[in-house]
């Protein structure tokens, strides 16, 4: 990867899938609690677009309150998984700044903001929503899988002005026992108060728990094809 990655810690060991043609777009995808970027780099490689670079950073290892303070990869501390659970506001904002630094690194290397999609699964999807909505750069869109909007009471006021044009694909398993689909539906409703409502797609998948499925990955590929066409 060209450019100095030392000033962007999340890039130094991120799992990446390089484009097979000249890279004119990027997808930054954030894994869920306790995972690493490798599993999503593998998953995204199955739906790769030839001109797109996929970057899957690894979260730092921190104690997680929800899991009895066990140390594990986590973008920020989690106290609970319900709309009214207390939240790690400082940790969420710090994590978002780290992701924004990664976005700006890609921009410096020649990929414009409107050719960058931010995405993630579960906690990673939550962080991608918060980061993209508060980002000063007008990104192309967000892929939000099995997740929620952190610090949701701060929105729409906390959103950057350019966020209203974001395209959002939100997907959720209907049998999710970790982040119930009702929480996903409330999130979609909130997102429609922040961005142009028609720009929010909320898809649910019968029989799917807290995981992805082939139909969902096909929807992600279709979304990315429309949002990041070859140039």
C-alpha cells in the first residue's frame, strides 16, 4: 500500500483485498465484537469488484463490560445491547476519529470521499453508522449489517450537513438474538430522520440469526455495484 501508514495505526496490520484493476474506490469494513478483520476480508473477497480496494482493520483489545470485563477485540466498550443501555460515549467518539483518519488516508492516496463506502457488522456496523454520519467528508454510503446507531439520541443534530445524501443499506436477520430486529427497525426509522429517507434501504432475512447469509451478501454486492461503478 502506498503512502505512510505509520500515522494511521489501524492500517498497519489491516486485512486488505486489493483490486485487480486500477483502484478507484474503497470499502472500509469493520468487524464485530471479538472478531478480526480477516473473516470479513475473506467474505468480501467473494463479492469483490475489480476496481475496489477492501480494507478490514482490526479493533484494539480492550476490557468489555458486557462480557464480564474480558479483554477482546472491541471498537469501544459495550454495557448492553438495547436502545436504552448506557453507552461508552468517549470510546465511540475516539473510535470514530480513528476511522476518519483511515478515510482521510485513502483520500490523500487519491480515492475521493464520494468513492468510499464505510460498512460493518454488529458493533462494527454501529461504528460505521456513527462515523459516516458525523464525517466532514461526503462519503458514498454505508453498509450496516445486524447493527444499531450508537448515541442515537444525539441525532439528527449530531450529523454533518453532507450526511443527508448518504446511501444506506441496512440488513438484519429476523431471528437475531443479540441485536433484535426490532432494534434494527428503530435504527432505520432514526436514519430516515437524518438522511434523505428514500436513500435508506432496510432489508430483513427470515430464519437468519446474528450472522450474514448469501442473500445478504448478494444485496451488499448489488448496492456496491450501483454506488461505486467503474470510472
